[in-house]
C-alpha cells in the first residue's frame, strides 16, 4: 500500500487528513475519538479569551435533494477556559503521540498577548500553531479574526510576533473575504510563517424564513452574517489554494480546506498544491468514521497509479493552472451524442437552443426514431450539453485536431505589437 505519511512544514503526520479548527475539535474527548477513527491530525478549536456563544448558531443550505450542500455558522471561538483546553491537549497528545495536534489561536493584535498564548500552548506539547486570521463574524467586531486577516500589515506583524517566541511551526490561516488572498499570504510569509492554511469561512446568510421573515439562523428574531463552508465552497477554496501555490512569493506549504468531503476532493487539493487537507463540515454531517473511506480511497487511488507516496502528488497540477491569456485559442472540442445511450429527454437541446449556440438538431434516423445530432461546425465546445445531460456516456466532449498552430491571446497581442501593420498569426 502507498505511504500516506506527510511532512507538513516539519510536522510529521500519519496521513494528510486533519480535522479543522471547529466544533468537532472542541474538546479532548472529541479529538481522541477522531484519532481512534483514523484522523492523522486535528487543529484544536480556536483558543483565546473564552467568549459567550449564542443560540441558535448553525444553518444549512440543501439543494436538489442534497442535504448540507452548504453550511453556515455564527459560532465563535472556544467558550471553555484556556486552562481546561490546555489540560485536555496535554492529555490527548500524551495518549496519541504520533498524531498531530495544532493549536488554533486568536487574541487581540498586541505583541504581549501573542507571546503569552504561544508560550502557554507550546508548554503542553502541541506540534504547531495556527493563527486564526479568518473568523468572519463575532471576533471581527472585536478587532480580531477577519478584521486582522483583511489587513496585510496586521497579518505580517502578528505573524512576526508569534514567530518571535514560537518553538514549533507557525501556520497562518487566511480569510477568503478579501479581493486577492495572495496579498495576505505574501504578508504572512514576510512575517515568517512556516505555512499557510486556507480557506476560512466565507461571509454568508444562509436564508430567510419567508413565513416568519426571520433570518436563518436567528437569535430571538435577530440575525447576523455567518461563515459559509461545506461542498458548495470547494471551487472557491480550490482556486485560492491554486493561486497561492503558483505564486513564487508564497513559497511555504499549504494546508487546504473548504468543502473537502471525500478522498477525491483531497486529491484535487493536493494536486493543486496543498500538502494536506483539513475537514469540518463533512465530519459534522457524517461523523468521524468518514475518514476510513478517505484513507481507503486515497490508498487505492495511489496504488492504481503506482505512486509510492502521497507526497509525490503534491502540486502536480499547479503548472497547468495559468491565466486566461495563456490559453490556446486554436484548441477546440465539440460535443458528440451517443444515441444508443441517449434517453431523448432533450435537456441538451433545450439548454443549447435557449442559452448557448443552437447547434443541436432534433432529427429522425433511418428507422424513424428520434435522435439528436450536433452540428460540429457551429459547436463551440462550451460543455453545457454534457453538464445538463442526466445520463453518463450519452454526450462526450471530443477534441478536434486543429490545422492551426497553438496561439494564445498574449502571443497574439505580442505579435501585433511587433508586426505593426504587418500580418499577424491567424486565429480560427
């Protein structure tokens, strides 16, 4: 079987699956149950000055029959005394010395506050620290969380303060509630971060009850924005991981999170540059035992591809991720419909006719049966028909061999500038 061990910024973990700092890592009891189930590590629910949480605090977005497609929460950091958490961290690490415990930290942006909490949590044997600069609600109103994470200067400064006294690796957890996450990632690196983790939750309102007119969730009739996570945020998280992974100034390991629900998602994040992944919503939805399927699935995937170590897949897709201006304008794919598999629901025809390029014709074959056929000359290869098709194998997107050499927009513009009024490369 493949080697699932990872080395994340010097932190050794038996596998790449960690629980994220969240309700599932609120206590020693929970983290120990998670380790018994097979999780490689856990980021302890954020420590700081204990706060009061509200009731109610969670909401979910379900879509087309899928429960918890997205998850919203207005819960804050730990509401238990720091001394209690530290005692349980010590006991858990003593019982599971080979599993990773990372302490998530959040305090006011003051040097002495960071020095104090870093020293206290390292005294109980944590493997690393995660600075929470991402909480989008509750703590931001107090100058912490996203209020710090959205200001590159504060990210750099507070990272530096933590690094002044830290003896273990410092991971900076970044907020997605910003225009360009690479700006704050670079600031964390300048401050001395050993690694970054992303993404924290996204500003959100789960919904409104159209009968009572209350927000969902609500607290005595009042609502507030919360943090959004779960499968729905995976594309956003994956993009932000990729942008940091391909940025030469963010030259530290990345812990990826945001909608990781199965082993396939974990592989995607690792291919896009994450050394390991953190999971929250999927564990809250299905329990800690889901890690068993994640471990088995990842093992089988690596074995099938004859890859010896999971570390060998980290970042393998990063070089394929670029800017639009570097894409080949002469590359073309077209849709081809397999009428032996097609069930004639006509969803592809309707989608193409109403919202795309009107290139799917409804015809009759030699036996008078209804069939669908793509006019390839008019097809632009948008993929819409294959996306809406409910039957696997009914529509394939097929690459056409181009008579023209590859040509990107950037190359074309460069050629225009060099040629002046002369002829420029052809784009079909």
